[in-house]
């Protein structure tokens, strides 16, 4: 489903963010990518989202070369990928409901679909009672759950969670990981980048370890090896 | 589908305008200033226009005719002058009317009235008052009257005096003044409109700069450029609309207050009356300027954040 072939990314100032990275991820997998800050995890995510272009090699998603996707087709690609970030990236002037609904609106879903799916998905992340709250009225864990609801509401093929638990306490971290696991159990591929040893070990799924822009380990039943 | 998208974009623009109330309020107030400048320019142009027209109307040349001139000769001369393309109109003031006007003007001056009575006969001559279409054309008309070429000697023989040369300097000065004021008016208009556009564009650019992270999020979620840009353009139009209404409301007391001040001027007009009489026209100019400025500024300002992939 996802292929990185000998991908490198060197920034104009000479910083090597990624060097000769090759990996493949199958449909339905749950892959954790671990590494210190600056190891290249976020670069990997950015290349997959088409936010950045690789300096060498190619990145493909469902046999589509991402660097060759035209600007006007980018939104279509992004609607097939749900993204979750450490800093949540919700729209501050929209309620939890509207934030989730926005993802459906841009995908051209009907009002009826939105009215039935959004409450359902918010219930799935246990936020039914706060769906009309604005982001500023929600805690970190709740914000991340809204972000997850937004990411999964369009039934994407892939969820990318970039350090989703970085700003959360252990209880919320555990809950978020459980939700991601549930999403994965329903068949969605999940890529999780994290620093959190506990999370990775509890998952017991595939772990890719990165260091200085290179993939140093790739274990099917991985442990946190840093 | 298109209709649903448009409906969502408009709704989203309205909600955003309402929820970002502090940003909206600042943008609206700055736009009020910009639109106020455009409105003032319209009023200033009207004020100058009426003043100049009035001044222009004061300029004319008088052809004084012999006391012995016959009515038929005078009317013949009048119609000959009227055939000139530069002439706007010719007014014939008979000796009797001239006398009546003179008496009316000096009704409080007993000496003059007494002197007139002593003379007995009407000492005034008939006058043809000529107004040109353009102040610059008086010279041509005067030389025509002096040249005698086209008018038969018979027709011109009744002319005793043409007052153009006496007033030549004043007429030239006035023509130059009118031309100068017109030019100044155009320059002021251009500058005011230019400043308004700059102020509005920069304000909206700042408002959208504040929302740049949101634009990034919308892109990540898969929003197309049009879908992201739409609500901002709607918001821009709303800024313009609300600002226009406020500006128009603000103009009423202002013109009321200026009413007496502007009327004092020579040939001045009642600005309040002008504002009320031309309200529909002003309404459309201000509303259209406001909404167009808002929409175009938003469109351009968002574009900056939508150019990358």
C-alpha cells in the first residue's frame, strides 16, 4: 500500500533529514515509527502527505507516486489519509462537531450523511457530551479525540498519527492508543510516530526505528529499542 | 452538489464573521474609514461641481445696443449669434426690462431713482447677454462680434459696445481656476480611492494572516482551494457590506452638520439635500465599492497561503 524507495530528503541548508529510506507498509498494518527528535519521523510523514518533496527516491501510496500528484488533485489524496498531530490542529472557531463535519464537507458528503455520521464518530471517541464545545473549552485528551474523530470520519485508507500522545498525560495516552488500535482493528492502516516507550511496548506491533535520517531497525513484533 | 458547496461556503463565512467578532469589528472599522474617504470624494466632487457650474454661469458677455435699434434688427442679430456653435444661449434684455431691473436693484437708493425720474426718458440700452458652452470660447465669440465678417454691416451697426475686453482678464482667470479645480478634484479622487484600496487590502491581509494556521489545517483535511477560499471571500464581502451601511448612516449627521458650513460658500450647495437626493446612487456606489474591495482583497490575501501543494 505504501512504498518508500531509497528516499532521501536534504534541505537547502544541507541538513540531511532522510537518507536512503526504503520500507513498505501493507494494508491493515499498525506501524510505529520511533526515534529521537530529528531522526526523520516527521519528514517521513510530510513526504507521505505531499507537504514536502523528496530530494531522491520515490514515495507511493496505492501505486500513486505522491510527488507526481498535481496540486489540484492533492485534496483528493488527502481525503484518503486521516492525520492526527501532537498539537491537535483543530479549527479554533468551530465546535467539536463542526471540526469533524468540516472533513466530511470538504469530501462532498451530504448534509444527511454528516448529521448521522458525526455524532456516531464522536460517540466512538466518547465525546458525545461535548460535541458543541469549542476547542478552547476542551482538555488536551479531548482535543486529541476530536482530532481522531475528524481523521476517521471519512473512513480513510490510512491514519497517520504524528506524536499524538506527546502532549498528553498517561491516562489520556492510553485511551488515545486504544482508540487507534480499535480503528486499526476495523481495517484501517495506522502509522504512529512516537517517543513513548510504554505505548510501543504495549502495542506489540511492527516497530520501525530511525536514527539520523536512516531506518536502523524494522521489527515485526517490535520493542522500543533506543 | 455545487449548490450545497455554495450554501456551505456562505454559511461558513457568516459564522466565521460572527465568531471572529473582534477581528471582524476591526476590519469593519478600518473599512468604514476607507469607504468614508470614497463617500467624501463623491460629496466633494458634487460640492466643487456645483460651485464651478455656478461660477461658470456668472460669466457672460454683454452686447450693448444702440438706443435707436429697432426690435426687428435686434431679433435678427440675436438669431444670427445663436447660430454660432460656441454659443449656449442668448438672452435679449429690452430697454424696458433693463430699466425695471435697474430700478429694482436700486430701490433703496433714492438719489438714483430721483435722477432717473429727472432724465425722464429711459437712458438704458437694450442688451444681448451671451453665454458660451465653455468659458474658453468667449474669446472666439468676441472676435466674431468684432470681426464683422459673417454678420452683415447692417446687423452689426446697432452694436454700440461689447464688454468682453473689459472683463477679459477676469474671464481668463476664472476659466483657468475652473480648469485647475477640476484637475485637482480628479487628483484628489484618484488619491482617495488609491488610499482606500490600500487600507482595505492591508487590513484584510492582516485578518487572514491571523487565520493562516487554520488554512493549513483545512488543506491537510483535504479542503480544495476554492472551498477554503470561499468563506474568506464571503467574510470580506460582509466586512464591506457592514462597513458600507455604517458609512452611509454616518454620512447623514455629517452632511446635516456640514449643510450650513457649505452653503455659506459662494455657489455652495446644501450637502444634506444632495446626499438625500442622490442617496440611491451613493448607496450603490458605497455598497458596491465596499463589497468589491472586501471580496477582491480576501481573494488575493488567501491566495498567498494556497499556492504551495
